[in-house]
C-alpha cells in the first residue's frame, strides 16, 4: 500500500509525499536530501519492511521449477544421501527442515562440489523462509566458495535482492549492477533492473535510477514489473524537475495500467503537479483518483493532497473544509496529517489563535501518532506568533522531549533555548542549549546551540567565557553561514566587553564588509557605536550613516540616528546635531532615545550660550514626553535656560513648576534652591530666605546627600546671608550660630564666624569678636582669601576698641601686606593711622592721614570717609603741635565738608592752633564758633574754657574770669566745670584776691571732690588761705 507523509518544503509550504511500503520497504517518492532543522523530512507515518513480495509476483526461484542441488549437478557420481534428502525436502516446500538438513550436511562435509550445492540450497531455503539476512550470508558464502559455479549469477542477483529487502542499499546496488552488467539473457534481469532503479532512487542517484527504469522497460515492455518501472520512472523524472515527462508517463500508466497502479499513478501525478507549482492540474488529478477509483485506500491521501493544493490556490475555505472532514473520518495517521495541514493553513492565513486551537486539539487526539511532535512544534509556532512566548517555549521543549529522534526535535530544543534567552531566563537558556550536544550529537544545529551558550555567557557578563565558546564554535562546529555570522557578531561584542577593542573592531569591521551577511548591518552599526564609545566621534558618523543608508528602518536605526546626534554634539556641531535630531523625531517619533537626545541638545545649546533655543528644546521634550523619567531634568534645564536668557520672572515660574509637578525628585530640590538664589539676586531676600528654610526642613535627607553647593551647611550659609540682606540680623545670627554649632569643620563655618563677629562688634562685645575671629586669622589657618581681609580688619577694629593697640596694628599691617589691593584697603590704612595716633606715633599717623587725603576717593569709601581722614590728620598735627599745618588742614576740612557735624571739633582745634600762635582774636572767634554750633555740651564747655585761657594769656583777667564762670555756671560738663573753677582760682591769685581764690577752690572741692583737679585745688586752697591770712594781718597792722 501507499501512505502520505507531510514534508516541509519551505517555511510556509507543505506538500504530501507518497511512499510505497510494499515488499521493497519504505520508498519516498519525492526528494529526501538531508536537510537541517525545519526543512528536514517530516515524521514517517509507516515504518518497517513488510515481508510480502511484489503484487502478483512470486520469487524468481520457485520450488517446483528450481533444480535441486543434486539435479543441477553434472557429476557422474551419486548425490550423497544427506544432500539428496535435503533437496527432497526443498522440493516439497519444507524449507525449515530442508535448511536444517543442508546445515547438517555442511557440518559433515564443508568442502567440495556437494558442499557448494548444499550452500546454494540452504541460501534458497532461508530466502523462502523470509530470513533475508541468513539467506544473504549463504549466497555470499556460495559465491566465495564457488565463483565459477553455474548458479553464480543467480546467487549474485539474490545478494542484491536480499540486501534490498534488508535496506542495505549500497550492497544491493553493487550486487545488482554487477548482475545486470554480466547476466545477459538471464531470467532475473526482468526484476533486477526495476530493483536497481528502486535502489538508486532511494540513494538519490536519480540519473542512474532513470537509466535502470528505462532499461527495464526497453528489455521487458510487457513484463510483470513494467508498470512498476513506469511508476518508478515517473517518480524519478518528477524528482528531477521533469514534470511534463513524468506526468505523461504516469498518465499513460493511470489510463492503461492495471488496477494496482491507477490510484497510485493519479496520486503521484497530483503530487508531481504540486511540486511543479501547477496547483489547478494537481487538484484535477486528485479528483480524478477519487472518481475513477472511489474505493481505493488512497482516496484519503488524494483528498489531503487536493485540500493542500486548493489552499495554495488561495481557495483556503474549500481546502480547510476538506481537511476538517478528514480529521473527523480518517484513520489516526491520515487525520493527524489533515489536522497538521489545517492548523498550518490557519496559522499561515493570519489566524494564529485558530491554528493554536487546532494544533492543541490534534496533539492530544493524535498523541500516539508519529506526527504528534510536529503538531506540538507547530502549536509552539502559533503561540509565539500570538506573543505567548512562555507558552511557545513550553511547547517547543515538549516537542523536543516527546520524541528525541523526531526530525524536528533538535530544532524544537533550539527554539525553546532562544525563547528562554529572549525572555531573560538565562539559566534555562544555558541549560537547554548545554544539553543539546548530548541529545543531538549529529545535528547540524549544534553550532546554533553553541551560539546560544555564547550569548548567555555574554549576557551574564562572562565576556571571556563567551569568547572561548564562540571561538570554538567558529573553529570546530562548522556552522551554517548565518550562524557563523551571528557568532562573529557576538564575538565582536564579547571582545569589546572584555576590553579587547582592537580585536572587536577587526571582527566587526570584517563582518560589516560582508554585504550578504544578515548580521552585517548590525555589525556596521556596532562599528559606529564602537567609534562613539572610543570617543572617535568623527569616525562614528560616517559608519552610522552607512548603516542607515541600507537600513533606514532597521532594528537599531533609531539608535544609529541617536548616536549621530550625540557625536555631532561631542564635536561641537550643535546646528548639525539639531538637524539630525529633527530627522530622528520625524522618522521615529516614538523612539525611546528621543527624550534623552533632546535633553543632550538642550544642555549643549545652553553651554553654547544659546539659552533661548535651549529653553525651547527643553520645552519640546516636556510637551512630547511630560511623564518621561527625564522630564524633571528637562524642566530644570528649561528654568536655568530662562534664567540665563535674563527672563527672571519666567525662570521663577519654571522653578516653581518643577517643585509642584515633580515634588519628589532631586530636580525639585535643585529647583527650590535655584529659585531661592534667584529671589535673592532679584532683591527679594526675605522670600529667598523662606525657601532656604523650607529646604532644610522639608528635605533633610536629600540635603545631607546633596551635590556640591547644596549641602546643608552651604544652604545654612546662603539662608543666613539672605536674612542679612533682608535686614533680619538677629535671625541671621541664629542661622549662622546654628551653622557654626552643627558644622564647625565646614568651609562655611568661616562665614559664620565673620558674620557673628560683626554682630558682636556691633553689640560692643569685643572679647567675643576676638574669640570668633582668632581661628580665622591664626597663622597657617586655611581661611578663604575672600574672608581673610574682612576678618583681619574686624579683628584690628576689635583690638583697637580693647586698647590692644599693638595687636590691632599687627592685624592691620598683615592685611595691608597680604592684600594690598583689597577693596577696603583705604579703610584699613585709616584705622592703622588712627592706631598710630592713639599709640603716640603722631608722625606716622599724620603721614598716613595725609596720604589718604591726597588720593582720589575710591568707590568703596564709606560715607564721610574723606571727612574722617581730614579730621584724623588735624588731630595728628595737633598732637605734633604743628600749628600752622593745623590751620591749613582745618581750612582744607572746611572747604571739603563745611557743613559736616565735625566742623565744630575742627574749629576747636583751629582755635587751639591760633591760640598757640598768639592769634588770640582769631582763636576767640574760632572758639565762639564752636560754642555757637554746639549750644552746650562737652565740646562747647571746652571751647568756653579755652576762650578763658586766651584771655588769661593776654592777662585780660576779668574777661578770663567771665569765660571761666560761664563754663562753671552754664554747662553740665563736670570735668570742664572743675577745670574752669581751678583756672578762675588762679586768676584770683594773679589779682591777689586770695580769699576769693580760696573760696573758688573750696567750691571746686565741694562740687567735684573726685575730679583730678580737686587735689591741685586743695594745695592751692591751703596756699590761698595763708596768703589771705597774711594779707589780713598786714592790713590790721
């Protein structure tokens, strides 16, 4: 009989093959070239060899007609009794007994002519018993022992025949070719040629098979096996692509041959037409079979063939209807084939879900058929097409495990391994691929399994192991071209991951130059990527553009365009990068790399001082991907760009929006700080201070882990400065105090010390000032240059206030030496001159003040600084008693600051100078100017006193007394009142009014007992009393 076997001809096409399982065993009627993976022969539905002979035939050696060994002998001597007995048993068809007797005879007489006859008889007996292996051994022994025997050609034929029956095709071919070449006219030639044709057909030697069939028909056109030879010739021609010749011969056989061949011929015609892609004639041939031989056992196979031809004609509905009927009504094997074809039609017709249901149902229903693994395999394909990758992997693994000898088992295991790898289950992928060599040691897919092992090793970070596996694969596994190229691709990646850049570039460059290689494009991409990663940006661009030229929509085309943008940015080609980004956005608007690329361009534009464009780029990112993980950074970049573009109000809003929209991000924290700093910059320090405070309150953890410049101590310092700018000194002091307490080692602690020292100075707690500043001004202290001058200056002022003039001078001298260009150097020089004056070095002080006075004023000079300089100069000259210069300096002062509050003090000093120069009238006028300006107070009292002195020096004692008593009477200035009374007493002494003088001294002592003048008044009182008593006694006498 014949049956149908499904064969995969391509990835999407399936045909049916007739195989003959008559006495010659299984013979495929379509090509059986070795194929790999899914292109190999599908499961065989009929196995084994049947012991039946050809239809309507009997073995060539028939017992009644075959001469016995004894009869065939030409010897005169009588046949031995044992041999004669064995021949008799053979003639009576008692083959088993005959074989025993022949063996007994050979055991007793193993050599000689009778032994040759016995071997020949034994071989024939075993043949008729169906024991082909034993029969062949005996025929071979006979030929070896009697190479010239009359039956040698028959024996040679029988060796070929039995070898064919045993499936030993090479031996069968040698024997039959030798027989046909040397047995001209032999009666077994009629069957030998068809046998030889079958053997050559099965051995895929189609020209030799054609020759054998044609020879059989030429010698025996009407012979018993002529129709068989025609059938074989038709099959052979079809396999050689000679469809027209094959159909012609098979059609003649179908129309003229016997009933045994009509159905098989029409079936082969249909299959030949399918192979020739003539599907309509194929449908007609299959229909003809069913019409002319409706009871043929091949009707089911014909319907199956017709259904598949209809599907290939795009008459899918008709074909699937036939297949559904076959699934329900046919034998298990045929129904399984129908289910296979139906599911394949559904899958390839875009109905994967229906195909999956068909395959699942069939694999359960036909689980015991040879096609079951193929059904499971295809269900895996359907599941994969539906995106059910875990289900697909399970099915492929089941297909591989259900029948390891199945032609698709190795392919199934590879599929399962790949799906495991793609799903990220590296352990499963490694285990499955690692088991492949043991399960399928001869499979042509061994290299594919090794490739997966190499990929797993690479993905696990084992670059060296991946290199070893892939190198071994390429050297030993003889991979198919596509597998080899994929292995080279991953080998290049592994070299790169292992840091072997040169080898990686060599492998990938070589692969990229292989245009036909599927991996060449990806290799070209990786070459460009490698240049980028190696910072060879100029080389990366042409390599990536070359990839895009042939793969504008390739798997990594978006990535390639992205690397081009990045390379342009790295090369500073901002405009070209912007254009490239535009192309990326147009071609791949949903690319995952688009947000990050926009972000890079935005920062590049900002760095290139193009903030308006940068802000627009950041805004585009935010509009297109507001929820992207990079959106917070883009929002921050936009705000910073707006600030740089001098759009502060928009920047403030942008910073505030970040904190509102992305409140839990690091960018929100940075935005808060940036907003606070911008507010301070915009002269809104109070609002900025509130944000600084909130930052430290709301983000304590983030503050502790903040980037440089946003650490808690830094923010405390900024908060404190903001409070100072807002004139909230007390709050600022508390913040700076906290900074100094919590972060004493912080670089900002110096700021805190300086600010707190200034507040302490203002509070006149000079000891605290010194304590705070000492660590800053100590020799070797690592105080920032921006702070040290202020610290030294403040330290000098505090020491001055504490009358520690030497220490004060040291601080100021150091300031002037180390920071001669400091912005406050003029103030420092003023203080140094003042300290010199207080220390008794009036000369140095005068020089210092004079130098400052002659210099043009500086922008940093404080208010009334010029006045203070000129006042200091006057005081120094007074101390030096350089009265003429005092008068000059006073004139200079009056011209500089005539309305300054210090003019009275200057007039006082001018009065003293005039007095010392005996210019008394001018001196009196100067003093009066002081009195008129001050209207009371200490200075007016002094001036009033000096008016008395001026009169006293002129010996105008009455006028002097008048001025002195004005001081004592009109002013509340104890020191000057006491001095005035003392001087008045002296005037009375000059007037010899000793009693009045004594009264004056007594008044002084009574009113100002603790004044220093009281001591002198006591001494003078005693003297005045003596003079008064003496005068009284003189008058009495």
